[in-house]
């Protein structure tokens, strides 16, 4: 089992003819993702390097391919529009990888999405979502939508320890770090979601935790947060009241100076309650297993799982 | 992105919010001339204000009340020939090249009004308080009931009834309610028109002769939206920024100078913060935050190295790369070539994990005879321990 996407999910790429979109479409295909086409306005009717059909609009792509998910690589000025187009066309999982989307564009897109409750937005400014699988040609190829390196993941079916976790994170490479630490310990992953580093974004920690808590195959959850905002603490309170599975947390930015933007637009400390230490102590109170350093995320999860 | 107060005043004016007259000056002579002009118009005193991005001007002596031409000259000379050092600037301070000379205002009451993005609500929120002039965060912490918050509709913005409601809550009466509501409405328009992340009028004052005046203004803009606003981008004053910050920005690196002595070179913002954290955890002190991007390129890595090594505080460098799309062997080659061309004067601990890390480790090991300062690390903890020991 997994959340949001699995081996049968049909995926398109918005921005498939751009250099980055084309590169990662190839990466996803090679991983085993069921890529079924792409969208670039004005290039409808053509095919990409792998023979995937290109459409002018998402609506046409949905009608022709029955795709349920979209991976967005369009440039920042057009990204919010691409998100809204996908939602309006009935795409169920919209994953926006694009970094640098204007915040007020996202404010409008979020408001627009209220009319499309069946659509889940992931991102923007995120590595994407992956349900690890056994590769192309197998009965369970998995589904990678995004830019993460596929090979570091361990499909649930190959978990040597018998335990499988779901991972939710605001960051990219720090997620890979956690995935790698889990894989090295024989802990498989059901689904890993990079929710993105922007202040206004789609799926949040709590919504994601709910799904992983309800997934019978997921034994534990890893939550990787950052300074700024109150999303992690809200998830912590939800976990305290509703989640029986062990949850491990790491919050990056204990040494970040206040008032400075640390790469991620969302990673800025504004008041007193969004520092890493404030979040970590709140999460401890909520019963989460807190990793002291980024090097001990896998170890902390393993211990919480009784390994 | 930040701008100066005199530029913020102009933006308010452009959006229909009245600001009191003031002169922008760049020399002591111009300051005196401005003072003379206001004195001739019947002003008994003026305020000279240094135009800097950092706060803490008043305490640093860079906002001065002057009552004679000589005082105006002295204040201007002092500000233009000294760097301003405040809690927000660090010990090296910031240069001052522009001053604002404004006629003094007899204040009857001060208010705070601002609009800021509220990430919890996914929209902007109007914040207002009748306790103006003070630190609004302090008021919010001590007297939350004195700070009014009104979320703005994500697509319609501030609605007229909301502006009126806030004006009443602030205690205004009669015709002034409509006047204040007009200021709030225009402030919201300015917020959206400039893709701001923060706009503030602090203080908004009622003078003793009963006029409503925006006395000081602040705008911060969303860096992601600057491509829509070349006119705002043109206002950027690089003299107010750390020189290395500017250089890093041009190389599309995300860099922030800090106070420690361990330089960090990391791919990804989250991992970069986490790397700073683990250095601190093992007793060291990071000299910077540096994110070379998830898909780090050899050119980016070389420029990053060169920036780190031009910081005299740096006594050692920790490279932490988790290769995904970026291949570790290419990064290792870039490090080695940077080392050969720039020369490593301090220990460089290298931790490479992920795509092609095996090949990369071999490259680093082989390079050690030419570059004795390079030290490979097995994992993140090992890397942090090694660099902390190396700079002790």
C-alpha cells in the first residue's frame, strides 16, 4: 500500500519539452513510473524523445490518456496557472516541482483549489512524491514523480527489517539523507512526500500524516521540518491525539539567525514560536521521537520501531 | 528585497497615501539647504534620518532631531562619514550615503498599520494597533488584545467594510474613519501591486494640529516576484548588503554570512541548515549558510569555494553533498580542480553520498597526495567531528 500514487498511477509532465522537464520525464520513465504524455502549449500533436504524446492543454491530455497525476516543470511566472489548469482538468495529484513561484500567485492558486476538493497539490518548490517500486518491467514498478534519485529508496516489499515508513519533508536533499539512512538499515518506504519549502503551498504536514496514519502498510512516519511557520507543531498536536504509529521528527535550522531567509522562502524565523528549538520541544511534548542531529534520523526511527 | 525609507515614501505617494514633505540629500551642504528651506517655511525643528536597510537607527545615533543649521550640518556630517553599527548590522556596520531631512512633527497619537503574508491562513493579513511607534511584536506578545488582525481575501483583497471596521477598532471617529479606511485600502493596493511580503506604516500619526500622516514606511518584496517589477529591482542598494552575499547571489548561490569559523558548502537549503546544526552539535561554529542548489554544477561549486576562501574568518571548510541529480564524481572533480587552481589554505573535509559516491570517494582519496588539506569523511557525524577537530 501507499498514499496518493502507486504503480498504476498514470502521470503526465507539464513542461515536458523544456530541458528540465524532458530530463526528469526520462528519469521517471526509467524508474518505472507510468508516464503517459506531456503538455506544452503549441506543441500538441508532437511526440517527445520517448514517444510520449504531447498535448496543447491538460484537458486534452486527460481526455486522451486518462492521467490522474501531473508533474509540473513550467517556469515560475506560469507555474501557478499550470497548477490551476491541472486542477480544472480533473487531475487528482498535482505535483509542482518549480522553484521560485511568486507567493501571491500561490495565494490565488490556493484559493482557486478550494473549488476542486478532489485535487491534491504537492509543492511548489519540492522534490516530488515517490512510492518506491521494483523497477520497470516488474509487477510493482513503483511511481516516482519528481527529481529525487530513485535508487536510494527501498520498496516496502524489499524491506529487510520488515518495517516500512512514510517520510514527509519540506526539504529535498535532507529527505534523501533520511531515506538513505532508512534504506541502509533495511527500513523500506511506503511513500515519501516532499511538501516543499515555500510559505504558501499545497499538502501540509498534518494532511500528509493523516494519510500515512491510515495506510495499513506504513509502520512509522518520519517528519522533517524546518524553522519558520507552525505546520510541524500543528502536525505534532494531531499526532498526539490521533496517531498510534511511532513518529520521528527532525527540524533543521537550530543555528539559523533570526530574520534571515535560509534558501527556502519559508525558512525564516519571524516570531518566537517558529524556531527549531521551540518546535522540537513542542514535538517532544506531543510524544514524537526527536532526532538530535540529521545523522541520526534513521537510527531514531529504527529505535522507535523496536529494531 | 528591502528598500530605503525614502523609496518606501515614494511608493506610498504613488498609491495615494499622503506623506509629509521631506528632502532626500547626499551631502552636509544639501542637508543644511533642506533645513533652511523648512525653517523658512516656519518649522521650528527638523529630523535627519540616515537611509539604511538595517533597523536600530535611533539608538545608533543615526536619527537626529536638529534645531539649527549647525546642528543639521553636524548630524549630516556624522552620518555620512561613519558606518552605522546597530544590533541588526553586525560589528562591521553599514555605510550611509543618503539622508532624509524632514520637518519635525508634533505628534498627538501614534498608530501601527501593516500588511504581511500569513502562511497559516495562506493569505495576507492586515495588522493594526493604536499602540504605534513601539515594536509591534512586543505589543502583540504583551497585549494581544491591542493588536487587530484582519485576513485579506485571497483574490478580492481588503474589502471596504474591513477597512472601516479596523478604523473604528483603532478608535477613530467622525470623518477621520473614512480617511483612515482610505489609507488602509491604498496600503493593501500597494501591497498587491508590488508583490510585497510586508508593508508597514509605523507610525501612522495624528498630529497636534489634527492631521493624519504616514511618518515612516517599510516595504519588503517577494524575491520570487521581482521579475514582474524591474522598477523595484532597480531600487536595490548593493552597498547595504554584505559583499559576499551579493557575489553569491550573482552566481545563483544562496549564501548568508555568519559569525563562526567553519565554512559550509552544501547542496539543498534544508541539508545546509542541518549541516550547520550538526557542526554546532559537535562543538563547532558555522561561518556561513551556503546552498549551492540541489543540482549543483561544477562551476557553482568552484565559485562557492572561492567565496568561502575569501572570508578571512574561515579556518576550515566542510563540504556536504548528497548527490541526486548532481553526480558526486563530478562534484569531486570540481572540488579537486578548485583546490588545484585556488589552493586550499585550510583543511577541507569532504563528505559525498548518493549518486556515484564510490567513484567520488576514490577521486578524493587519490587527490590527497596533491591536496593534503583534503580529508574524506565516511558519514555526516564523522564529517562534523573531523572539521570541528581540524579548526580547534
